[in-house]
C-alpha cells in the first residue's frame, strides 16, 4: 500500500461477482455462495469501521445521474457564488468513474461530531458571544477522518489482498451527500443536509472509492421531512430559494467561510453573532433530537471557542489567531477574513464600551475589507 491516499492503491485480490460500473463487469453471473461471501465481507468491514470510530458505513455504486442533472441546473442558476471549483471539474463530481477510473463501489462513512459544550441556542441569544459552527469547535475533521479511512483500507488490504482504492474527505469533487443517500445512510432533507432518522444530521461524511465490486446497500425507501419546513423558515438570510434549493450567495456559512470579499450590507444584520458558519437549519430540525454527542475527544471545543466573547476574538493579533486555530478548520479562512466576520458581529452586538473600543481600535486595519466592515459596525452603534 502506498503511503499517500492521493493515488489508487492495490488492496483487493479476491474475486467478487458484482460491479456497479457496468463497463468493468464482463464476468459470468455470480453464484449464491459468492453473494454470501460478499455479505459477510460487508459485515466485517462495518465491524472494522465501528472500531475505528465510524457510526455507520454504507456501500453504493457509481450511478449519480439524477444528482448530476440537479447539480447542473443549480450551477446554471449561479447559486454556487464564487465557488468556481464547484463547476471546474466537469463530470468528475457526478461521475465517480471519471474522477477515479475503474471505480466499482463507494464506501461512505459517517462520523458524528456534535460536541459537549455551551448550549448553541444560548450562545446565539447572547450578542456579546461569538457563534462558531459546532463542527469547527475542535480539531479539523479532514485529517482525522482521512487517517481513519486509510486504516480501514489497510484492514481490507490485510484481509483480502490486491485491488485499488482512494479516500476522500472534502478533498476532491465528490457528491458526498448524494452518495450517502444512495448508500442508505439517510435522505437529503429540505435544507440540503443528509438526515438520518436515528442520528439527525450532526455528522461528517467520508468516502472510499474502490474497484472492489461489492453488493450495494439499498437507499432509504422514503424521505421523512413531510410537510415540515422549519429549516427553511429559520434561515436568518432566507437563503433557501425553495425546498432542497440553497442559494449559497446568501448562506452565512458561505459568506463567512468561502467568500472573502465585501459582504452585502443587506445581509449583515441577519448574520447576528455568527462568525464562522451557521447551524440554524440543523438546530431547528426535529430529527436532531435523536443526535448523539460525539465519542471523539478531538471534536471537543478548544480554547473556549464554544462560548468565547466577540471582543476576545477581535483582540487576537495574527500570531494569536494562528496559535488558537492550529489544527482547526477555522485557520483556512485566514486572519483578515476572521476579523471581517467578527467586525460584523460586533456591529450587531448590544452597544457597550467594550464593543465600541474594540471596533475603534481597528479603524486603521491594514485590510481595506476589514476597515469597511469596521466602519459599518461603528455606524450601527452610532445610529442607536
């Protein structure tokens, strides 16, 4: 096995009779004893996944035609904003075999991340506190999950022999929620999140693309959102154009993480104290009453980020920001974008000497984008 997960690696030598990539499957029909062997293999892989900290594994093929059609319509509307990478990779996102030639099966993994810590609703209700999306309070999940998926692949290698695989955790053009839905791990809800009737939606997803031909799990037969549209109604910026249709350009998660420019003034008040991401559509979802807190210590809040004040966040110099966000998903937005986000939240906070002083200290910030948002924030307090 190669050290890097970036390339295809031999992991499976045993014969199996099903391949979801029809172009690859030129073998004779499978025997019942082979089906039984494949089912037993799936059970063993699930046991290995559980031992590695995954709450569920699902198996699916490469057919994403329905999701591909939706993706193209969504991109054509421009709802992806400045996330040009969403359209850059052509068919690779919706055609797994174009991304990793020879892919037969995709193993999709779920890992719960909801941490202990300050109550999310209480933090949102206190304007002097900074709200950070629950997934980003602890260690960056990308490295943790990718390492676990690599261990899972090595166990398959040890048990079975040759073959090929590639693991992804938000690291390539992958329709992870569509794959997880096809693999029976839940259904895509009206808020575009994957929902599970026993676990809600507070979880990460990762994938192993492989040429190991394995029996697929059936998708969930029905969706369970019904007439509920709590997630659509609660959205602070009304970013949902319709059920299952998100205009990312108005989404707070996009604005605070993916977008590094000047945030439209019309959206700033609605952002409240959310400085990194937004969880409102998950917090209100009835299915999340079944969500369990994570078993992963690495996802526990670091540096009191679950209840930190805005003034403290704004007071960090760049060295402190880098130290406090080391090993965190937050670091990737950079110091200036962090300051921009916090400035907006300070503008939305209740007026106090501490808030105004914090903003006044940044009127000469080196970043023109930060200065613009600081001046806007100060104006909010002057107008009250």
